[in-house]
C-alpha cells in the first residue's frame, strides 16, 4: 500500500512526487534515536536526530511510523519508504501537532538537520507491551514539491 497523498498533503502540502528509480535509503539521509525502548508504566521520550546533510538544508520533512515493520516498506512513486503502511502510520500522519509527536513535521536547518521527538504517555494498555514501533523521516524538496528521500528506520520497543 502507498502512503495516501491526502495524508501526506495534510501533513505537508499538496504536490507532485518524484518518479523514477527506487532510492536506496541506506545510502541517503540518516536518522537516529537516543533510546531503543520505553516503559509503558513510566512513559518517556525518544529523541530523534535527523541528519540529511547540507544538500537537504531547507527541505520539508515529516516523520511517519509503522507498528507492522519495515520490510518490504512502502513504495511511493519510486521512493522506498522503509515503513509498512498500517493503522499506526495513519495515527502518526493525522496526529501532527498533538503533544506526543513533537516536531514530526517541519523544515531541516541549513545543515540538513532536525530534532523531532516522540513523547510516550503512561499507559495501562497491556496489549501494546512488546510492540515495536518504527519511525522514519520523509524529505520533500520545498521548491519542486517532490518526494526527495527517506531516512533509515528507527525502532522503539514498548516495555512493561
């Protein structure tokens, strides 16, 4: 399944997406997380560091997520986004601006960097324990409005 243009457009802006060869995200912009797990009983925050390099300075980004994995990923008009599209993806894309998704949409600085974060509230929902959530940033050229690149995925395991 592809990322619906309506959701991406709501998170960013309407525009065309690049077509052509599939881009290899392993060789492109990177994203790291400061922790690999958080506790449902205490909550917490995962800080991300997007580093796409100066060539992507000023590009628009959104952080998307998946709870169903990273393979095969989602092919979006020639770009492989390393996230499987699922209900969590929709939750993240429609949740921009909510307190849990801090700076999940914005512009990279002149060096191609940004620091979004995920704030996990305390939850007693034991069904979520053991779930691995994946996040990756999608980069859009603000001049051409084309999907330009995607970062590697970053995982987060929800512990008791």
